[in-house]
C-alpha cells in the first residue's frame, strides 16, 4: 500500500482528523490519527500488519517477540505477532511507569520488535525500550503504522513505518491555534 492509499484508508475510516488536538504527549497539533478506527476491522488490521511485517522480513530482522504499549499498540502488535509467527505481548503503565504485567515476560537475549500505532515524540516507544532493557531483552527494531516525525527520531535500531510524514506539533504555550482562541480537544484516552 502506498502512503497516499494509507492516508485515504485513514480518511475513509474517519481516523485522520483535522482541527485542534491535544495529543497524548501533551503537544498540540492540527492533525490527529485515530488508528483504532481502522484497527477495529480485523481484515484491515491484518492487512496493515502483513505489510509492515514484510518490511521486517525484507530486511532480514529476526524477531522472537513483539512488544507494544497499551492501549494504542495492542491490536497492531497482536497482528504483527501473527504476521511474523511470534508471540505478541504488551506493556502497561503501573504507577506512572511502563512495565510488563499479566504474567508477560521477555527472557534475557530475546530479540524484540517494539510496535506502535502512531509515533509522535517517541516517548512511549522509549519507555517500552527502557522497560525491556532491564529484563535483558534486545530491542532489534521499531515498527509503526504512522510516524509523525518523518523518521527524525533515533531509537538506535532500525525502524519501519507504513506512513511517514512530518506533522507539526506545538507546546501548548507556542500553539498558534491556541493563540487564535481555539481550544484543543483530546480524542485519545491517555491522560
């Protein structure tokens, strides 16, 4: 799927919004990707994961387990596990910190693919990486449906996205939409 086709898929599913938004990072933007509106359709989720998994396979990256942050990464992470023939687990916030729970663990030396739905600042991806390092896991690649930084964030490992574009984000005090009197809405669920 070409990048324009993916943008159209987001638009068709009302998952690419324009307006004034407060992102989960706290930043403001005029563009919001709500991947859950596409990923609610198992056929679409599987197709997107297969396409992203193909990028991993083409680059000969060996994966033992897929790890995603809850909530946004859970569905695409699960589908990536299916597409790559591996297990797929997720991290959650516990007292403000990202951790594996529910009996999930990653053994020392396991090769991990961290998968997100949308990367903006890379904070949640970094938190997942940091939580896995303490277990001895080796993060070997990052995957996402959308990269809002156009590849500018360096995680120290290869990264792959289906849609990579630069979408401007602003700190609240520097947001031109706020300065014009607009009030940001928060479509996502993380506080």
